[in-house]
C-alpha cells in the first residue's frame, strides 16, 4: 500500500466495502460498506458556478459549523468536488441529508442542476448506494485527470477543472495528509445547527385585537431584528412576517 492509498483509507474508505458483485456500476471502490454506510460525502459543483461558490461552502463549514476543512478536488470534467470525511461510518440517507442541508445553507442561490451529492440511493439497484468515483482518476473521454488540489490553489482551476497529466501519488498524499475526519459528536452538532429554525407563532388576528400602545416593546424588538444586517436573513424574514398583521 503506497502513501496515497494509506491517506484514502484513513479518510474515506470503508474497511468492509460492498462485495464487488453487489456494488452498482460506477461506485467508488470501498466508499460504501457492506451495511450501506459511508465515511465519504462528496459535493459536486459544476461550471459555471466557479470557485467562489465552492469557497463559500468550504469556509462556511469551518467558520459556522466548527468542522474540519474538507478536501477539494477538481473533477477532471466540469467543476469542483468537496470531500468530507467521517471518522465513523453513517447511513447513506443521513449523509445525503447532511449534504442537502449544506446545499441549502451555502449554495441555495445556485440552480440544483449545477450541484451533485454523493452518496445517494441507486434507483437501478434498490438497497444499494451510488457514490462518487474515487480521486484521482483518468476521465477516459477527455484524457484529463481528477485530482485533489491544495485549497489555496483551487481558484486557479476555475476554467479548466482538471489535470492534463496523472498527478503524483506522493503529491496527492501530501495534500490529503493535512485533512482530518469529522467526529460523530461534531457531526451531530453541525446537523443541529443546520436545521431550519422553527417559525414564530402566528397571531390569530381574527380573534385578537390590534396591538395597543402597550404592545410597542415587542414591535420595537421585531423591527430591530428585521432591520439588523448582522442577523441571519431567515430570522429577519420571520420577524417581518410576524409584523405583517400590525403594519
């Protein structure tokens, strides 16, 4: 086993992968275990989104969710991949739900057709999962290579997200050696933070009178939330909704 294989095993591969005859076509080797669980979660972001959208996701999971930095790869075809590593395997459905929450938080303004998420249930093989192709890999149709890239250099690949030649296994191992897996407790905390906030209770204006002058304090509070640029946009929207019956 070379250094690159060691790093891939440390971060992404399962010690008990699906048997070869049961894994769906195109699934990355060893990325889904025999119990249908994964350690790798991959977000594909294709052109024309570019590096800025990927950078927002990459930085956001560190700043907002206190998670380790995910690895960045060029797909070898049409965009970037963001590779998240779990210390312990999780079910495919849970992994996919987490990626969807990340998409909504950081890439919600981008058309869904430009975003792919792996793993996902394989419609052609019920009970099995479809996953990304392991990096680095040769794209036969174009002759280009997918490869992990240093985050500081990732922006250089915005227009040509590939390598023309096979990347050095040692160089790939060096890049991956700087990344860590997400621990289970940190993953659960991040999931909780990503859940949409509950909407504030709606006042029944049909049975309640309009607010009197004594109600001015709650109104002032809602107005301050709505007008505060430092408050999350979704909370400002909810405050505006709560004020609608009284304005």
